């Protein structure tokens, strides 16, 4: 969910292409990285903004603390920095697409969630994340981050 200035493209479907963390057993927290892409079939109603649809993206790195509790449920918190960006694109009938404008900037993110070990090495979970950065897209100052609700399936 992006801020109000993104209306009507405020709610975007997001895909987490990668979300991973690495740690040695003696480390108190793990190093983590994620790549998130979102999409909306419309663009914000801001003066001068062009394109048929828009999207946002994040490449985040940071640390994540997983609390290894008794049982199969493990809460976690994380935070770090990221490159956050957004773009608008126009579909050119049968000729493909053209990107109207694309901007990115350094920002930050934080998350909290939990995962459940289904069996063996497989897990499923959910987390809530907030990210923030400031970009200028078509002369408008926007935050390509926002509130994320992520559901995931994975392997550990």
C-alpha cells in the first residue's frame, strides 16, 4: 500500500522474487536480501504524469534476527537499507512497451513476522514490512515504498 499521492495506483500487487538470509550458527543475526516488484494497471492521477500503468521495486539488504523457539513457529525482525524506485510505462499497441520515466533512491526498510516449519526443510510464513525513500517522478516527490504484507513459502 503506497501513500495517498499514488491514488488510484495506491494498492499494488507485489511479487517477492527473492527473500533470503544467511547466517552461521554462532552469529546473533543473519544477513538478508530481498528483491520486490509491484505492479498496478493504472498510474497516479498527478499532473503531468504519463503512462498506462506503473510499478515500484525494491532491492533491500540488512540484518534479520530469527528467534529460534521451541516448536515449529519462529518469529523474526529485520531492518536495513534499500534501493527503492518506481516507473510508469506505456503499451505501444503491437510494438511492445516504452518506459516513460524511472527513478530510484536509497531508502530504508523494517519488518516483523513469523514462519512455521511445515516439515523437514520447508516453511511458510507472513510478515509486515514498511519501507521509505524519496524519489521525484514527473516533478512529483513520491515514496515508492510503503506498507507491505508478505506471505511466503520457502526452504531452510
